[in-house]
């Protein structure tokens, strides 16, 4: 049996909700997944990649829809990481496909990957995709637009 996760992150990679907002959103997540033990609040020191595991189908340039090379992307992600500050810097780079500049955060990922300092993660949550209503409840509780990442290993 494989493990899978549903991760809720703010769209803004640097955004960390207030402690009260974190707790309320974690409580709400626990209600949705019916197993409170599987919900975890994660706060990184800096911006970290939240991966979708083997759910990834491709990484695309948001401007010309060209597929980007994954090895090149991996190398870029490594170079983008500031070891001293323990954070992805998300510095924009010029892409070779069409010459537009984007940061790692701005690329189009199918399925979604995300960059975040704060994350709410549920392990084996027994839910499918979150509904629009659930997403907007999270956004209200956390006080920010969110992104949902589905991953399995
Ligand atoms: Zn392009």
C-alpha cells in the first residue's frame, strides 16, 4: 500500500499565518479527514519545496507552454537554495525556450508542486480532492489564497 498526502500551502511562499489561524485551520483539516492524528502543522525556517512525489507529469513554461527538462529543473532547484539561510531564494531565471524570466515558484507544474514556509499536511487522509468550498474555508481560516498539493510515494 502506498502512502499519500494532501498538503495545503499559501500561494505566497513566504507567508506564515498567525498561530491562531494555524490552529483553526489544522482543526478544520482534522474534521475533514476524520483522523486528527494524521494532520501536521509544518513551519520551515525558510521556503522549501513541497513535492508531489510520483504524481508529476511535467513542468511547463507559463509563457510558451514548452516542457522543461526535469534534470535541468533539479539542478536549478539545488542552485536556488541558500544553504546559510536555509531557504529557496526563488530567484527568477531566463528560460531557454522563449527567453522569458520566471522563478521556480512561477512555473507551471502538472500535478502541482509548491514552495512554502508554512504547510498543513495530512497523511493518508482518506479524502479525494478538496472541494471548492473546503478550499475557500481554508483560505478564510488562514487569511490567504492557498494551493493544494496531492502527493504519493
Ligand atoms: Zn517559454
